[in-house]
């Protein structure tokens, strides 16, 4: 508890401030990323979720909607409208799998593949904006992935 001067009384438990919350550091960093990405992606006519969907499709052709959703940590109710917009833009095609009609397969069009070259500048600009050496970026990314895995495991443990 604090007295009138704002000082904590001896023996009282100090509550952490907002800047001490890891989740807030991640959240506010994500907001900062989005502010830097926005003008770069506006030039391509893309949103960030559309951009990462295209990056994932550059890595692997003929993916299913479900498989892409798993990679991007997006459910189909979020992903399907995003993919419909990309299809309307002419950058990808969606078609039912002839072997399994329940599956929708995704492929980039020539226009979508051409967008990849323009998107390289976005990645270079973001790497520069981060102000971290390549090794620092790699290490931070690995730690963030480890954190995500730990949180996902904790979420699943809480459900069982």
C-alpha cells in the first residue's frame, strides 16, 4: 500500500507495473510491427494477414485451407474471408480437391507469384526497421516460437 507520498509501505507486496508484463511487451511490440508494416503493405494492396498467407503459399503450393490455417494459427472463419478477398484480387485460386470434396486447395496465380518479388522489399525494410543484427533476430524469433509452444501446451493442458 502506498502512503500519501506515493511510497510503498514497508512489508507491502509490490505489484508489477505494466512495463513488467511479458504479455504487454509482446502485445505492444506487435502493435509497433503493424504500424511499420502498414504503409509497406498498403503499397502492395495487402493487409498483414493477407501478406503472411501469401508468404506461406510461396513456401508450399497446393495447400489446403485447413493446413494453411494451422500454419498461420487462424481458424477457418477468419481465414476463409481473407482467402476470398485474395481470390477476388486475382492472386490465388481456391478449388475443391477432386479426391476429397471437403478439402479446398489453394494455389497462387501468376499475379500472386509476381507479388512475391515486390514483397521482398517489405521483408528487407522490416529487418532494417527492427534494428537487430541477423543473429539477434534469429535468436529472438526462436525464443518467441518457444514461448508460443509453451503457451499452447499450457492451453491444451488446461483443457484436459
